[in-house]
């Protein structure tokens, strides 16, 4: 039971660290939440899309490792190095912030337009495949039989983040539009990514 909870918690922390990075998708969700415009649909699309991508990563990379156990070493090295680079970039943003999460702009004005915009920001972003499919998949593969528990934790992190960002936008908006807030978040992201990267490299 303790191993299951540990895997789920690790998945939650890893998923959250990847999701909270400043990006167009988060800005869009925050903007929709502040204006209370198609919030349920937007939050649902983001969370469901992440769940599908996480499942693809856990299942795809996991199946590859099962078929060729030696792949786990290569996946561990590549994933570990990527995590260290990701953590270094987040650490750099702590000292050289790129700015706050902007929520300005015109309202979408219709549910259809909001849905299409959200789908485009989610599925046409190449980084989402690298982060969610490969990176989470490689970290999950290191968990062996508990990789799906890890993936479930990551998917739960996505749900919690987007629900909080969308429906709590009125409260979170003032906090997340401050550069200092993102420096704190980036610091936590950097620490998490570096720790996970070192763990993968040592395990490989």
C-alpha cells in the first residue's frame, strides 16, 4: 500500500511540475476563468487531453520496456538528462523571470470558439508530446508494475491544476499575474525536476 501511495504521489508531483510552467494554455484557462466564459468545457478538455496523453506515454513507453528490458537503461538516461535540462531552465527563470501569466485579451464570445481555441493550444503544441508522452512515460516506466499508478497520480494533478486555475481564477488571478509568484513556482519545479532527473540517472 505504501509503495502504491508513493508512486501516486510521485506521479502527482511530476505531473504538477510540468503543468504549472508558464504557457499559452495556462494563460487561456486563466483568462476564461476570470471572465467565467466556457470554463467547464475548457477545464474538461485540458484535463481529459492530459489524461489521454499520459496514458499514451505510460502505455507506449511501458510496453516498449516490457518488450525490450534493456530499453529501460536508455530511457532512464535520456529522461534523466532531459529532466536535468528542464530543471536548469526553470532555475534560470527564477533568476531571470520571463514575466507573469497574462490574462488580458478579448473574450472568445462563444462556446465553439473557446473549445476550438483550447483544442488548438493543447494538441498543436509540440512540447506537450515531449513532456507528457515521452517524459512522463519514461519516468513512469522506471516504476515498473506501478507505472499506471504513477500515471494516475499525474492525471489527477492535471485535473486539480486546471480546476483550480479555471474555477479559482478570480482568486488565483491576482497571485498568478505577479512575476514573484512564478519565481516561487519555478523554484519548486526546478527542485522537483533535478531530484527526479538524478533519481533516473542513478537508477539507469
